[in-house]
């Protein structure tokens, strides 16, 4: 199953104001994995995703999606930004936010129609948010907002999903609902890449992991590389001790 | 009404509509102050354009002024990107500098011409009908009307064409970028439209009112709706209403038209700010009072559920036990009775079935924080809406 490479990152270096946040990253993500990116705050996890998606311009290196540049493969990729990156007081409804996921396939100027609305409603159904479709987004709880974001990514019907901390500030039920959907995506052969904070749940949720702290520490199957050695290298403290505490 | 009066109101209304459209997006993008910066810093563009063309309404002048508007945005972003100062400071540095260059240019060179600082700040809407557009010797109306009309038509076309792109990039820049809608293109597009609109409106209403017409209608509309399209429509309506009402206020007071329109905008915002159904101050205060009462009700119901002893449930004991004032106890008792949650027999209060169910559900909600369970309760009770 791990023969095809979905995402390939070569010598990627990204800097803010000449200070590198990612340094010479080489990364190959095989098709069909459910991968966590872990690392301490400021390790460049979100930056890595944003650079792969062309939102940030790297100062060196390149990224390819199934062998071609991101610009050519946009339709294969869906992105769930951090929930806190948008203004939830924006005057719009849950359904409308999910519809935004269809804008990419529509391209410039063309408006969404019945087909897009139907797809959005199906995605809302999948995340259990159909009853809330007409609710103003500020009236949703944190977990519900995250589900709306997930539905928006599902509606893109992509092959690769990038998610920036989808479990941040959500209740336990939503966390389980989200991870179940992610596992379903993997079962359907999709590649899912998640910036993740909770190290305890890594072995339970994911089958692939990348340790990141400005440089890439390690990447591979969870069962092979998710160990104290890599955790210590990434977090700079003796992780074995702190987990036992 | 004379022809001139109709023309003034028409110009003011078109300016209001043209400003409300980019203004709505500026407010949502938290960029209201950028419109202030643009409206001031286009002055040197206008002055230089005026020196070249000797005509306040020439397209070259509009082009140069709009260019200065874009330059303002670029400079602000450049200074901000150095990380040495914050955005508001950058705005405060850039626009007074450009504006003062314009003021000096006027003072040095344009003493004899129809361009002075008062006119720049407050506009001369009353004189707008005097400057006619003649084609082959035929009078086809005031020049300002044609200029702002053309600008308005272009912005409406752009709005309809790029509504989806504007919406997604305003709400979620990251998503817009990943979908291939370059936020930079949309950002500078919006800045260009704002600059051109400002220039077009400038001659008629001046630098200060342009800001008011961009921001106030949008801010007022924001308090009234949760729908972007409606927000745009409301903003346009508020702008036009203030323009016309302001004109008549000025007529009645024999005062500045620009000043009166701005006053109307301010009053309109104040009214909505106080009386808006959901976000208004009075609605919020009322809701908070309701929430307090409902928290009290829940406390009371919990107390009843936890105590079977009659002395704990005697009407008169409630004051002492839950430590409430008489008025509050009475309100809560009445609320519970009205909702059939309690029954009172010989001054002993007991929970009804409905009261028991409600209390259990409320406890479940508080413990699990599960929204789905209380969905149907949200309509009856404020408590669960927050």
C-alpha cells in the first residue's frame, strides 16, 4: 500500500523575517496514511502545512503532490485551517461555510448552484450537523464549528486532507466523531495529514507520524518510530519521565 | 423640489451606495481605518492631477488619486511588515504625511483656483449641480453625477462577479489561498475599488464624510443581520436614507449638507445600537436579566429535587434557604408555576413531572456539555443559548 507517494517535500526552508521556522525539510508521505505531525509550540507544524499548500512562500525547496506542483493539483487537496484563524462573528450560516468548500472546483466568478448545495448538505449530514445548517456560525459551539470546517473539507471530495489542529478546543464526543470520519477517509484510500497536540492519542488515532521541531526529526509508521527516543529528540526533555509522572 | 435639489440628493444617494459596497467588506475585514487613510492620502494625487489637467473631474486626476490610495495601502503594509510598529501606528504614520504633502502643494500653488482645504475636508455638495457635463453643447447633467454613477456601475459589476471570492477571502484567507483565489489579488482589488470610490465621492462629500459613508452604514447593518447579502442591502439602504434625510436636515437648519448627512449616519447607528433585536444594548441587557432569572430558577428546581423534607420546601423558607430577596423568590416561583414545573399545596412546593424532567436534562447538560440534548429547550430558555 505504501508504494505511491502522495506528498513529497524537498529541502524546504521557510523563514519569517529571515528567521528560519522550517529548516531543510525532506518528507515523503505515502498515499493512504493517516498521519500526525507532532512537535512543540513554534516547531513549524502549521507552517509546514501552509507551505505545502502554497499559502506561504518558502525561501528554498519544493513541494509536489502526486509528482506535480500544488498549483496543478489543487483539486486533489482539501485544507482545514485552525478554528481560531477565522472570525466566527462573520455574517454567514453553517451551510454557507460548507458551500465554500465547493468554490475551488467552481473557479473564479462562477456561482454555486443546486449541485453544490446538495453536496454541502450531504457533508453536513456526515458530520451530524444537518439540523444546524441555517444557524449563524457564532451560535455554534467550538466542537460544532470544527465539524463545520470538517464538512467543508469533505465537500471538496479531495484525495489528500490537511488539518491544522482539528481537535483543539472540542468536546470528547466531537473528537471521537472527527477521528471516526478521518479513519473512514483513510479506509477510502485518502491521505490525511493532521497537526496534532495530544501525544497520548497518537498511537490510537494514527498509523503514521512525523516528528518536527524546525528540522524534521523522524517520519514513519507509528508502531516503528513513536518511541521515547524520538519524543525526547523532538521535545528536548526526557519524555519517558514526563509521561510517567 | 427644484432640479438642483433633486440632483444633489441623487448624487448623495449614489455616493452612499458606492461607499456602502466596499465599506461592508472593509468593516468585515477589520480595515475600517484604511478607508480613513485612503480618503486623506489621496489628496496629493488630486492636487497633482489638478495641476496637470486643471479639471477636478478629469479621469487622469481620478487615476492619479486612486494610485495614491493604493500607494497608501502598500506603504502601510510595508511598514507593518518590518515588525517594528503595529498596523494602526503604520496607518497613523502614512496618511498624515501624504495628506500634508497635499496641503502644502495646495497652499504653495493653488491659491487662485477652485481647490481649498475646506472643500477637501467637507466637500461642496451644494455646488455639485453647477458643474455640468456638456456633450456637443447639450447639458446632460452634473459631472459629479456621471462620475460617481460610472464608478458605482463598475463596483456593482465587480461585486456581482466576485461576490463569492470576496466572501471566502474575507472569512477565511487560508482557505481562499488554498483554493487558488489569491487573497492578494482580492485585497488589492478591494483597495482599488475603495480608492476609486473615495476619489469619486471626494469632490462631492469631502474626505471626512467619505469615511463616514463607508463605515457607518456597514457597521449599522452588521448589528441587524447574520447574512452577508442582507448586510450589503441594509448598508446601501442606510446610506441612501442618511443621504436624503441629511440633505433635508441641512436644508431645514441651513447648514452643511456633508455635516448633516454624517449626523444622520451617527444618529441611525445610535438608534440601531440601542434597539437592534439581538445585538442591541437593550436586547443584551434584557437577555442578561432573563439569564439571571433562569439560573435562579434552575437553582430553585435543583434545591427542590435534592430535598424531600417539607420544611425545606415551604414557600416562606425559600427566602432563608436559598438566600434570596423576596422579590426574586416571587419572580422565580411565578416563573416555575407558569411553566408547570412546580405545584404548591398548603404552601409546600413540589416538582411536577415536567419540572423533574427539565431539571434532569439541565443537569445532564451542565455535566456533559452536550448541545444535542437541549436543542429543543433553547427556544424556551435563554440560559442555554450562550
